């Protein structure tokens, strides 16, 4: 099934890119389009190659080194294209990247501890995590490329951790494919090649979820302490994400302890935590925009629309987006290029299987999927509230867990041919829907 599915996705994506290219011909002919097609063909070819092999090939070692090698190959191609257009390898994300680089390079003058002291005195705690990490890396080798290599290592490690999580809910083949598909996604490799914090940030989130699963599945209570450690580290990157994780864990305990004497108090804590989370989101909105809807729009991808339509687009994009942007907005404007269109295109064709996974998780009462599912839905809600559903950096953190739920849905669908959803929603319907979204988005954006 998976081999046939990925063959269909490859053909459908190429047809969609070709159709969109015809409709926006003046913007389609650039190296970024060629890079998108190369990333798509090589990733699908890699996945289909593994799907034709014996299951004993699906090992953590194979996954780690395959992900690492592919990230190095595609990452260097991306950086070469970036250098051709822009004269550097910051991947057209200079503002934040230069902020992190400038601050971290001060270790050459005042040393690592001196720079940490300077950073903690100047910046808010949520900005300190990435700055201290970058300073530590620069104290070893003062080079952007050393940090890129480190991010690629964390990306390969993240894939292994996802494989271990997924193997508890599906066969090795499905869990391996889910982890490899995520680890070789162009949008993740894009962040490996920047000087931004997202690669390490998502690694921390995956670690927190992984150790929580070690605790609830194997009963390793020490893993709760490690989970708390990672949740604490995430506070120094984006505190709201720590709140999302804690809320997800509390809701899991509330559901798993349903009917017990403690369940009422856990539900109460879950309710209070959710209200506190919403208050935190409102506080962040006020902090960055003063609660002004126009200010929120200006900083989002829906800034040219009316406020009502902006919220509609953001809410619609929450369960489906962010959508793949395959071409620059204007001719000869390198700053509008991106290198993650192929990965988001692939993910778009897997959106319906993700909701199949949600359906089967509820149908089969898979309580242990609740932490991931809750985290995904809460981050979708949060991104919609701040009009950020179309911004990859704002929704990147729940995407790895979406891959797990997606391939879990495909796994259960394959096992249960009598399930209701496949009969009501044939595969052709979700493919046609994905093609329409992909083409229309790239024509109107």
C-alpha cells in the first residue's frame, strides 16, 4: 500500500507543479523550482526504495545515517542555490539569522561564560536559549557551517526518536517510513541550513514527548524527570510551547485515569491549565501586537485581507496548512524564495490520512496517542488565534507528531478494510482536493 501511495503522490505532485507552472509561467522559471522538483523526486525515490525492501532493513542505524546523508546532500544544494541568488547561505532569512550570529560570535572576544552573562542581562529568557546554544557552538568552531552540521545531527536523532515512538503504535515499516519521511522533509532541512533556532527547538520538543512516552509505556518513572528537564529547556525558547506540552500531558492523565478517585482533580487541573494557556496566548498577542488585529495581520501571511477573512483563512489553514509555496511572489525577488515547497506538498497529500489517524485513535480508544494528538490540536488552535497557521516557523513543532498520526492512520486503514472512512472518502477524492489546494494557492498568493 505505501509504495503505491507514494507513487501516486509523486505523480500527483509533479502534475500539480506542472499545472501551476503553466498558470504562473512568469514566476515559475527559477532555480528554486528546479530545487523543489529535485527534493520531491529524490525524497519520494528514497522512500519508495525502502518500501520495496525487507523489513529487517528498517533499523535505527539505517534511519539515522540515511537521514543524515540526505540532509547533507539536499542542504548543500539549497545553500548553493541561496548563494547563487543572494551571495550568502543564510537562505534568505537574514534578519533573525544575523541577530543570532552577531550575538554568538561575541564569544571570540569575551568568552563563552562572558557572553552568557551578557545575553542573560540583555534579553528576555525566551530569547536566551538559542543565543546560548549558538554561543556554545561558536566557542568550539566559529563557523555557521559547524552549526548547520550540528542541526543535521539533531535532525537525524529526532527521526530515530520518532521511529521509537511510532513503533509502539504500528509496524516497523510504517513507523520507519513516518520517521524517514519527516527527517528528509525539505522544510526541516531548510532550517538545518539557516542560523535559526527551529531545528534544535523541535528536537527538544520531540525529546520531551519521547521521554514522556518512555514513562507511560514502560513505567520508567525517572523519565518524568527527564521530561520535566526538556520542558524546562523549552521555556528558554518559547514558553507557550512548554505550556502546550504540560497541558497535553495533564489531559492524558485525566483521560487515562477516568473513573478513578483522582480523575476529578486531574480534570480540574486540566481545565485550569487550559484557561491559563488561553490567558498566556492573549498576553503574547498583546505583547507583540498590542492586541491590534491590524498589527497581527501585518506580521502574518494574510496581511492583505480583511480581519474577518484573515481569521477564516487562518482557521481553514490550521488543519491543512501551511500550504506549499512553489514559486516566488514576484519575478527576480530572491527574498521571496523558499526551499520547502516539496516537503509541504508531500505533507498536503497526507492531510486526510492524518485525520484518518485521529479517527482510528478515537475508535480504538488509543489513550496513549492522546499526548501527541492534544499537542497537535492545541498548537493548531494557538496558531489560528494569532493568524499564524500559514507560517511554517510558527507551526513546525507539531508536524513531526502529525507524521506519526498520519502513518498510524494508514496502518489502521490497511488493517481494517471495512472501516467507514475509506468507503465514504475514496483516495481519489483526497488527491483531487490536495491538487486543487496546491494549484489554487500558488496562483492566488
